[in-house]
C-alpha cells in the first residue's frame, strides 16, 4: 500500500500526471520489487515512464541501455526539466569530451544521478565496466530490446553482449527489457539472450486504432507525395526513403514546391541532424524526409502522417515508423508506396549476405510483400504478425482494404486441399512449394519429392497464383496454419487446422484484387491525362495555335510541341513559363523558345471560362541530375562517338540513343553533327532532313517506309530525328 501511495505521489511530482496508462503501474511495481520485467508496448504507449519513475524512486543509479544518441539526449533533457537539475540524468557515449565524462562520473558516484543512459558499445568498454562495478546499480533497463534479435528490424550485435557485461558489473541486478515491436520469435530471443526466462511479461495490444493504413501502387510517386502534403497543409509529417540520395531528391522537390521540408540521414553531420530535429519539434519545418533512423529519439505527439516512398524492409520497421504518427491519439495517416522494383532492390541487397542472414531476410521481406499485395484488412495483418488475433470489423474502415468493395469466394474446398496436402506430405514445405504444385509448375524440389506426380499437381492452374497466395495467406491469418520462421517459412498445421480437416464447414475468404502495377520504367513523370479530364475545347485551340506558329516558323508542328504535351496542358492549365516547363516533354528550352503564346492563350481561356485550375497537380521538378545524362552531355561536347560513349557506360547503342533522345526532348540542345557526319553521308542526311521538314508526324516507322528500309536503318532515322529536333526545337 505504501508503494502504491508513493507511486502516485511521484508520478504527479515528477511528470505531472494524475493516472497511469495501461499496465504502467503494475510494471513499475514489479521492477521496484526487484523482479525481472519484460515490457512489450506499442509506440506512444508510455514505455519510458516504466523505467524512469522507478529509477527516480530507487536507491542508486539505473543504467538505461539505448541504441541512439538522439534518443538519449531527448530523454535526458526531458528528465532534467522534470527534475529541476542537470545532475539527475546523464548519458555516457562517444559524443562526450574527457572533462564531460569526468563530470558525469562525479555526479553518479555522489548519488546525484538517478538515470545513466549508455550506448551498448560504451557499456562494454573496460573502463566503464570498472566504473560501474563501484557504484550502486538499482536496475538495468534495455530499451529497444528487439535489437537483440536477428529477427528484429534493427539488429545490433552489441546488444547480444549485454547480459555478459551486466554479470561483470554485479550479482542479481534486475533487468527491465522494453520494445515496441516484438514478434513471438523476437520475444523468445530477447528472453533467452538476457537470461530472463522467468521475467514477468507485460504485453499491451499492438493496435493503434487512430492510425489509417493505406498502400498505393508506386506510380508518379513524387507527384502523389507533393499532392498529399499540399492537401494536408499545416500538418507535420515524415517521408521515409531507403536511400540518402532519394532523401535529398525528395526534400529538394518539396522545397521548390513551397513546402517547408528538410532532409535527414546519417551522411549529414551531427549538428545538422540535431538542428533538423529541433526545427521539426519547434514546427519551423513541416516535413522531414528521412532514412529510417529518423524519429527514434523524437517524442513529437502530433505527427499527422507518415509516408513510405519505398517499401519498408520489414513489418517491425513499418510498424515502428508508422507508429510515429498520431501519438497523441489524434489523426495519423500512414501511406506506403509499393512496387515490384523495390522488392527486387531489397532482394539484391541481401545477395552478398551470409546464407543464414539471407534466409532470415527473405522471410522478413516476404511478410512485407504479402501485406502490401493482400486485400485483407491491413490492421488484421499487422497485428497477426505480432501474434495478436484481431477481428477486422474492429478496424472501423481505418485501412484502404476495409474501405474498398470486397469480392468473396468459397474457400472450403481449396482450403481442405491445402490442409490435407500439409498433413499427408509432412510439414516440410513453404507456401511457394504448395503454389507450384497447384499451378503445375515443375522444378527440382517438385520433382525430387515426386510432387509432379501428385494428384493435385496442376489442378489449380486456372485459378492462378494470386488466388492460391491469397488463400494460403488468409489460412494463416485465420490460424489454420502457421509459418515456422526459424525453418524457411515451412507451413505447419495448427490445432484449428486439424479440427477443420475433421469437421469442415462453409467458409468465405476475400479474393485479392491484384494491385495496379507502377510503370515498368519506374518513371515518376506524369503521362498525358494522368491526373484529370482532358479539356477538348482547349485542345482544339492549342492545336490551331500550334499549326499557326509552325507555319510562321516553317517547322513541322511536332518540333515545337508533341501531342502528349498538348494533352497535359489541357489537364493542368499552365499559365506561366515556369509552370509550362513542368509539362512532360516541354522542358526549359522549348518553354522559353515557343511557350509565350501558349501560356497567354491558356491564361485567357482560364479567365474567360472561370476554370478552377488544379494547381496542386502542377508539380515543379528538379532538373534531371542523372549522372549518366550529365556524362553523356559532357562526352558529346567533347565530340566523342556515341558508340564509344555507349561502350564506356556499359550500355548498348540503342539504349544510348534513347537517353540522348530524352535529353533533347527535355529542351537541351546537343551538337551531334560530328557523329552524324561520320555515320551518314551528306546526301542521305539532306534527304531525311527534307522528309522531316515536310512531315506531319515524327514517326520513325513511317519515315522508314517513305525513305526505303534498304537505304536506312531504324537507328539512322532515329539519330537524324534527334539531330533535327535538337537544331530546330531547342
């Protein structure tokens, strides 16, 4: 009873709260009673108080092991503000000077410091171990404990040495391990490695009911992100990218589109990163574009959206990163962009890793793919991953799949086939093996087990891979089967599955609607009519203007602007030269050279017809800084042959011509005469030039038919067309 009273007194005195949240009171009581404690609590659930309050109430100093300097600094600053003095909490890491380290040790030794934050690397240093041996340690807190497990999303080898170091510091020191993301496998690893199998487990629900989850196909992704942020003006958010290069690129695009954004990644110096975090907290910056390290040390309650530009590497990572939205219980929108190309990139990253690590990585990535491609409630899938069963009716349409119309199918017959196959053939096959059996796709594994001779081989071919993948996924979500993640994702029958074989009943599953694929070339640029309805009346006026100007300048119309560019003008209504530059296929050169009468016409048309322009769709883009394109331009300036450039870049001649054509079409003038003269004699050059001057369309195929395929190759005409467009259009 005395502990209970002092708990509430201290909660009020130090933190200003009247009541505990969830299991906080029971957790704190457990650690105060010197018992090992294991806390699994989602982001925003109030984990830090679970070790901060008992540390303030205990004799001696609590050691808090934390993976990030930013996280330590943030919490130490908060505790000093609560406690009213700087000695109450310190951190000990590589960022401190010798004199600062001396001050920390003096405060700890004198008993002034109640919490000492240490990075796992610093903890294991011999002089630090010797120092900690000489003080009274109240308990050890292992924050972000999932870092212990290779199955966690942020594995840190140094975390696996923590128990050994604690044993070296003293006997019977209680441990509290805390994490926001832990699958059953990760939970087992944490307990085993920290030798706390008897620890009291406190596990809160992983459900964040205020978060809305959505997955979109990765198509025109930069434009989608700019539009989303502009539609949520005044709200703060985070955009996560996998690479530093993409972080810089997106931050620059957001900035030139009038959005207060800053990049954040490990390549920036410590002061810049710290300043960026401070600006985000103080709301001087609206959006942070970051690699996944950002946000770990940020306690900002009102982040309103988290966007994943790239598919996350793991469900743990995705949960942790999306968990930074809506920590105050308010709005939190989580949008992830998904494409098969992202999957290919992540798979390539794993190729050079050791076999065991690669197998783990493959299983972890497959969960993300299944989540992204499935039509089942997103929340149900996330919670199932963390070992929590969830009825999707409780989602309250807070994910895109629950809001979308559903198509159901009778699953009983197919499910029985899957369950019987697992039971009869042994629990030694993964989902892909079963899908290959039903689709009749033979390979070495199939033939080795003689499954090409099995009665079910090929019987589900007409239903397709999407159907079987969805069926097996939902069988797992409904607990008829489970994956053995330790052993290559082999499918095992559960008790529920065995009972279903014995007593089957009618069952309906959701049919997957295959996600619309992003462009094959991964192009972020908008295509004609990609974002609105075409204004047919304006299009006619623009075509008339184009013909008039073409006649005045004695040029074919396509040299000035091609039809897809006109189409896009009739969707976006650019009324300035700057806006016209953003239209696909126009570029800076053509906009300046030919654009004035076009924007004048559009501006007048918009005013006369009182048109509400979709200004949020006119996205300013950064200049194309592709290293390949820059290098091509530089080599052409040096008059190096295109075939030699292609060879030096490791691409074929046809691909290089496409790159050169793209450069010219974006408005850059290239002097290709030196190479054309080498490849095509003057008479044939004149003939092609005269053809294009008189042509109504710029089709290479049509030109070949007119000029004779015996005299010209496709590449000859393409090269001449590029030269023609460059000289007259740019």
